[in-house]
C-alpha cells in the first residue's frame, strides 16, 4: 500500500507512517469467541427450556445476535487506516474508511508544524497545520503513540527544513 503511494508522488519519502486501529483479536479469535458464546447460549437456552422459562430463550437468542453484530462491527473497523507521507513536494494524508473509501489531503511543505493539544482527562489531540489549514491525525492511537508520532513528525519537519547536502568536494 505504501509503495504505491510513494511511487505516485515521485520524490523519496522523508517520513512515512501507516496508522491502523489496534485490535487485540484476529478473525480466528473472533470465531473462537463466537463459538464459546454460542455454546454458552445453547446451554442456558436448553436449561431455560427444561425449566419452562420460554421468554428467556428469545432474549438469550437476541442477546447472542446483538453480541455477534457488535463484534463484527468492531472487527470491520480494523480495516480503517491513515497514511502520513512527507516528501520534499509536500505532506499527504490518506485516510481509508472501514468500507474502503479513501480521502486524500495534500499540504504544501512550507510552514508545516505539529500541534499537540493537551486536554485534561483525555487523550491529547494531534494535528498537522500550515498556513492553509489544520488536519487532525492519529485518532486511532493512544496517548503514548500520539506523543511518539508528534515527536517523529517534528523531527521529520526539522529534517525537511534543514536538509543535509553531500558535497564531494568537502569530503576528506
């Protein structure tokens, strides 16, 4: 994914970050959880049937269906991503929704800066701004990851502003 984006822009990337939401369970783990939930639901439903508590059976089935739908929606959210690519030509932020829809924002390289807004009791808000506007990035990251990304972006912007030139005549 990042190779095609970098190939489209031309100049080599100074900085590239691919941000995806963290999911502690893969698809196989999700199926295991579904199996355990279905087995537990079957046991409870069977017990309620033999005790004559028929209304509980419907609620138990609805609860199982709701849990499976919510887990599936959560796992579908893992398909979202955000790619931040900095080249000498500018900064590009490409966002992909869980449904596969892409939006791309390009910013001119001049005046780029990182802003980390501290909010009491919540994660800081990380944004990239220049004279043209401000774009919030890294919404899927935790507090420590946002701080790390802010530091890495700050370093990359500093490298963009003060490039190192290799002059063969000044070598030893």
